[in-house]
C-alpha cells in the first residue's frame, strides 16, 4: 500500500477540510507514492519518535499533533522541529498529522475521551456551520431519478444525523431546444421539448462536493445537466468542537474528580470547586477554554479540557466544575484510537504504538 492510499482512508474519517484555519494537518514530510513498510502512531513527532520508527522498521509516522505548525524558512537544526524534520528526511520517514480534523468529527478524539468516561447520549458540543451544501438537480421522471439518487447517496449526499438516503422531490415540466451541435438523450435537434422532470434536492458535506458532483454527472442521462449548489447555515450534526454527554448516574464533585483521575490516568487535576452533583459532562481534548460558554449553555455540570489560564478559571463563577487535566493527558489516548482505525482497515503492514513519552511537562510532588 502507498502512503497516499492510507492517508486517503484517514481523510475519509477526518477530512482535511474540517481542520481549523490555524492548523496544518495532512502529509507534512515524505513522498505520497512511497510504499508503506510500517506505521508508527504517536501523539507528537520528536527526534526520539523518528528514531523509534527507524528501529521498528516503520517508514511512516502518523501523529495527532503536526510537527510543522508554522512556516519553516530554513532547515538548519536550530530547534527540535528542524532537527526532527531533518532526521525524518535523512531516514526516509514520512510524517502525517491528523489534528483538529480528528477533533472535529464523530468518533474522533473527544468521543474517545467520552468513551473512557462512560458517557452516554454523546453529541457534538459546538456544531460547525457553513459546512453543508444543498444540491438541486433536475432529472427526468422514472428510472433516471432513481439512478441519480442512488449515485448521490453512494457518494455521500443525503445523510442527516442518524438518517441516510434523505432527499426531497417535486415534479414539474422542463423545456429545452437541442441545438445542431447537441447530442440529446431526449428529443430532437431544433425541436422544443417539454419533459416531466423531478427537482431533486439533497444535503451534502462541503468536503464531499467533488465526489458528489462527479457521481451525479456520471449517472445523469442529460448531456448538459441543470443543477445548482447553495451553502447552508444549518449546524452540521456530524462536525464541530467538543462533545457533551451524561454519566450513568450523578456523582458528588469529590467522587467525580477521583473517577476522572482514575479513568484518564491522571497525576493531577486543576479545577474549580462546585457543591452540586456532577452528571452532564462537556469535553474538549487539548486547549478548550473557548468552549466554556457552549458548555454552560448546554447545562453541563463539568467541563473537562486543558491549557486553562489563571484568569480564565474565573469564568466558572461557581456554575460549573472546570477540570484542566493537561494537554498531553487529555489526548494521549488518541494514539490507541488511531492504531485501532488503521489496524481494522489495513492488515498488510505493521501498525505500532509509539512507546516514547513525548509529554514535555513533568510534575513534582
């Protein structure tokens, strides 16, 4: 298998178009046409991780955090990013990052945290807007409509939450006159035709636009297809930041903190105290303080995230337990998630879990 085939599979799960504007996910180092000998999965990419990949016979590192986050103007080994990039290139080790695009999808990073905490009824906390399109296309009635709809659905259109094959149709009369250079599927050149047609409407994720349009054009009987696309403001149920769910039963705050520490394998938790029971939980792996308002609006009793600054904790105002569990600690189980994803899909090469502890933060007791 080539690197581009594996990355295409990963991007079906977590499309690059869903990463945040500031991010740099995707293939950062390496030739996409290279054959994969083995994959090493890590949270971060460091010189030690590259060396581990070489020792284990892996020529691709799949990491959550991008090694190259800001633009590199030179490679002189001045810092760990440049040194790691040089080591990867010298050893022919490709580097791929799957970062906020994996944060922003169902069954991604935040769903894995919710799973570890045993949360139920999990859904995305801040759903993305302006990531959905509505496609309207005009198709002759009968078998042609069924054929086009089947192609649209197969390409990823018409899925809304837990429902698939969704569409809307109205019937009307289409008219057209094929010119002399035309090759009409219906009618004759120079003759005005009137055809009973279906106006077919489906919703699709914007990142599937090219696949859906390609499938539609291939299945449509007309030489020239009449269609148009509209961007929707509807919240995308399948993409966004953070998640929210419920514990099986409410816990007193101290009991919840002990439970959180055990389930997430934590050494320390920075938190804001509350006196009310904890049941409804908001979660955001990594730096999530921007979601506090969403957590409060959703009625969360606790908000689990990382990288909280001192003054930001005041935003709790006794209404919610903010638990800062550490950036590394909140996302470390992403490695297991990625190994599971790759191993289930592909068995033609070894997928290894990195044993290097890349956490730059230590705790002294």
